[in-house]
């Protein structure tokens, strides 16, 4: 009914990923699957229902599709693996896993976890697959009963003869050119050979024929480049940039780069570089960001970005938002493209959600650290694995900001190249770069601490993964994560800083009687706004009576908190209070004793000595100390200064402190 929320976009991605590899490779017809949620019972996930429903709809349709697939949600509660956990079980679960598959293989894994070990995660996937097989059989029966015959479609496969001609004349050169270690050099090599191949066909067949077969020429170049990369990896165990199969690209990191923000870090892996920035704010703070209208398309575009984190602002914790938020930006310049930025797309939202899942288990509780936390990861340069660099960079930035995370988290991805003729023959690659992701069969992303997995996202281009491949991917990523943490990240910053940035708001907390919240707020917010105006602080009050005062000035924070507690505390007979004279009458003075409470200091109670006129002793605005001597049936407060004169003044002072 409008622009989809992040939740809907993430669900759409989860539906899409297990289905996409099962369409024929030469099939180019548009296919649109719409999953409409009509009714929700919270114990049964609509996302999982949508994944199963999409597969069933495609299976019984006349659309060419290699399914069925199915999906389940898996939890881990009290040491037990739970299939499709209820709401109550999900609240206690250490695992939120969605797994999809066919009868034979796993086609999609998406998980957030609280440091789950590899063996338990693998067992959870296997348990989920057991149920998936039953669902696939169920869909197959439906297909047998009412499924339509699949229609014939126009194949967009590359012309075999043209491919052979390109292969015979240019394979040796392409094979050599794709081995350039630098991405820019490699791209330039492919651009030059593409130009030479087009000129070859122009000279041989003429311009008219080349226009006719242009798509086949382009497809042949792409397919041959892909074949060369895969052959190099599969048969020679060589990678385009010269690394070993399990070797990680050069790594580096740095913290505290930006002087004004609350926390920052940059993490570099090869030519991939991500900067993460942390902003701390009050729980209820909300920042609206204005967009920039684009009047018309321009050949030259200059954009100026002023993100709120640059001035320590920009926490969005609206009712449906989260206390910890992670956003991921992938500007076009990071891959050398000239595209205007029009906000995060599906990919950016998905990568941000993955990094958020990876870090949520180590974020301190609200009681330990009562801040809203926003992390923004800016991709400065991209050559693969930017989402995993975001996880590493964000861990560093959080520690730089003084957020007491429980443990550091690192992320790494593995790739896969399989032999089409023998699927059991495969090579797994640790830390894939862009070309290996583009021409490979898998992007298996895993984030976690040294003690276990916190997030998984798996994208595949083949018909599925075996348990052996999944198990090896877990082992590879565990080794790589430990290496990154021990040798790259922790030597730069080993633990969270002892204090937060001087630019971040300081938080003071108190708990008041919940019945007094209305008094602190006042009619139409009059009282709380008066406190804010007088002190310049920001205030959050929870329904249970917890009060949070945010201020960059400690004294202002203390002043505001005292004003709040003065309002919230009950005035008691015998209590001693500091007050301010607000009005003078012939019979006495009215004194504000704090919290909007006013009492009468009768002329007879001003002093033990005779007072003829109140004005002889008091003036409006005088700060005085009074004692509550009576509260009548109408809650009128009667005060005395005279009672404090009785006995030693030091005793009165001590009595005041005790109160």
C-alpha cells in the first residue's frame, strides 16, 4: 500500500534467492511473484509461508522452473533445535535461522545467532532440511494433480558457433588477461580485448552482420571470460589475483579517523574499503532527513552529502525502530560508476541487515548502556565482500565510540567453483573478490566472534549446496575470522574505550514513582519543557519510572535531574527543603519548594523574633530553607523557618541532608 518497509524488502530477498537459480539459464521472460499477506497468526511466520507459496505457485504454473523448493524457520531453545518456533520460543531462542532447499540440496541460508558453534548450526540446517523435503513432496503432489505443462520459450543462449570462434581465436589471451592482480588493470584488459574481438568480427563479417550478432558476441566474451576464470581455479588452483585458495587479501584497519563523530573506523581488504561511523543518542530521538529533488537528468552530477552522524546526530528510534541500527551505503563511485544516489536499494538494505544481525548479539543491554546506537557503513571502494568489511569496520567503530560490546565480531565470505560435469569436484575459495563472486557459484557470508556464529547469508547460482560444502564453508570462515580478529583488528584496538566521545551526550538515570510521571510532564508537557528550557538537556521517561537525562554538560544534567526528582518526591511533614519566595502577602509568603509545589510561610513562622511586615525580612526571589510543619486535608502545605532556628543550626543542616 505504498513504499515497502525494510522488513518487506528483506522478505522479498529471502523469497527470491532460493528461486532464482532454478530458472533455466537461457530464460529471459519477466516473472513477477506477488506474495500478499492476508492474515497473520504470530506463531506461524508469514515470511516462511510466502516462500513456500511462491514455490508452489511457480511449480503448478506453466513457467519453466526447476523446483519445487520449500523453507522452514529453525530456532535453538534450551539446547534443543526447534522447527518453526512459536513467538514464545523465538523470544528465548539463540538462533533465528531460515533455511530453504529442494529435495536434494540446500538453496538458501539466512541466520542471526547468539554465537552458535559450527556443529550446532550445521545440525540445525540438516534438521530444517528434513522438514523441507516433506514440504517439497507435498508441493510435488499438488503439481501432479493440477500443474500446467511448461510453455516453450525463446532461448537466449549464446550462439554456439560464435562462442567457438571467439574461443579459438582469443581464449589464450583472455586466460592471461584475467590474471592481472589489479582490478583496474584487469578491467582495462577485458575492455581492450572486447574492442579487438568486435573489430575482428567487423573485418570478417561486416557491420550489418555484426549488428545482427552483437548480443551473441557480447555473450561469448562474457562466457569465455567466465570459463577461463573457472578453469584456472578448478584445474590449476590459481586465482585471478595470484592468491592461494585459502589466502585472505591484504588487510588493514584504523580507528578514530573522523574528529567530530562519536566513533569511526576504516577497514580495508584488498581494494575493498569501508568506513563505519557510530552515533550515540537518546532512545526516543528521531531525525528526519530531507531528500534532494532532481530536476532533470544531467551528464555531470555533483552531490553533496551531509549525513547527520557528521555532527553527532541522526538516531531514528521511532516506535517500530530498533535500539541498535546498522545502515549500509554503496555509492556508485565505489565501483567507478557515474550514477546519482537515490537512496538504498534492496541490496543495500540486505547488506545493512546482515551486518546488524552480526553485531546485535554483542551489543550491551539497555541497562548496561542506555543509548540508542546507529552505525552507518560507507563503502569507499568495492571489489567484493563489502558487507563483511562492514561487520569488521563496525566492530572497530563501536569500540572506538566506547560502546562496551561483549566481544569483537569479524566477517568473511567463501566462494565456490564446481565442475559442471562432476558436481562432487569443487574448489572453495576463502575471501572472494568481485570477479570470483561474479563468475563463481556461491557467496557464503559468515559473521561471528571467536566463540561462534552470529550471522549467515548465503547466495548461490547453482541448484543447491551439499552438507559437505556447508560444513567446509563453516570451517574455512571460522579460521579466517580468528585470523582477522587476532592479527588485524585487536592489535589496533583491543577493547572498547573507557569513555565515550566528548561530543556524545552524557546520560544520567534515576527511577521515580510511575504515578509521578504525569507531574513531571505536567499539563500539555508544560513542566518537562520548562526543565528542558532551563537546562538545555534532553529527557526520556519510560512507563516504569526510569528517567534518562542526556546532556553534554554534566552540571546541566545534574540540575535537570534534581528538578525532576524534586517534582517526583512526596512532600512530607518534617521535611526540610530549599525554596524560592514567589509571592509576598500581608499574612506571609508563598514559597516554591521545587517540583511545582508551593507552600505558605505564615508571618508567624518566619522568625522566632517578632516580624511586623513580611517585606522587612523577605523579598520575591529570595532563596530560603524551610521545614514542612503541616499538610492539611486539602493538600495545602504549611512551612516554617522559625522551627529551623530551634537548637543548633548544624543539627538542622544535618536533618536537611538526611531528608
